[in-house]
C-alpha cells in the first residue's frame, strides 16, 4: 500500500487502516489521560489526529509507524531513517497557508518537521522544514500562548 515516493504530495486514503489507527489511538489516549501535554484544541482526539499524519507519512515513505506505547511520549521523533529524524505534525486546519506549530521553549530534537493536513480519513503532506528553520520561526500567539510557527508558504516541498 506504500505510494511511490514521487507521489508523496498526493492525497492518501487512510480508511483501509481506520480500525488499526483508532485502536492504537485509544491505547495512547488511555495512557495519556490527564497528562498536561494531552492538549485538546479540537474535537478529535489528539492522538488520533497525530496517528493519521504518521500513517500518511509512512504510506508515502515506506517507513514503519512506531506502534510502541511510550509512557513519556516519543521525545519529538516519530521516524528515524539513515540518521535523519522526523517529527510529523498533523493539522485539521483547512484554510489557506496552514502552519507547522511547535512549543517555543521545547528542545528541538528532530532534523526534519513534516506537516500533514488531515480531512476525515484522507491526508496530504503539506511540506516540511528543518530544525534550524523551526528554531528561527516566527513566534505567534494563536490563542493558547506563544508558539513557533512555520507557514506552508515558508516550507520546503
């Protein structure tokens, strides 16, 4: 089911993996219940949105999703290939120029940040940026405090 790498910008249908993604999301939600980092800014469970992005990235690259439950999270790395680490960020925002968002005082671990747009059970990779780019990103308050933000127009494709 892996897509050809040159097709990574096309929309990915996640519906064949729906049961697996929902099951893994439920396990992670139970594990993180009440954690300060389990932010609920949308009506969809944060782990479900994130996992959809990770599975989309996996389908586009052939890299396996880490299904292991980690009580303290993934330390900011979702994928590791050839010594290059990736953090996949997912957004439900359907407007113009979506943003990759990161906490401003967080240690920036991954080499590459990837933004995936989620629309139901369909996903599309928006773009990516480097750790250096994220470190020098604009600081924006989107109503939940200051965040480092890279807009789609600033990302690499």
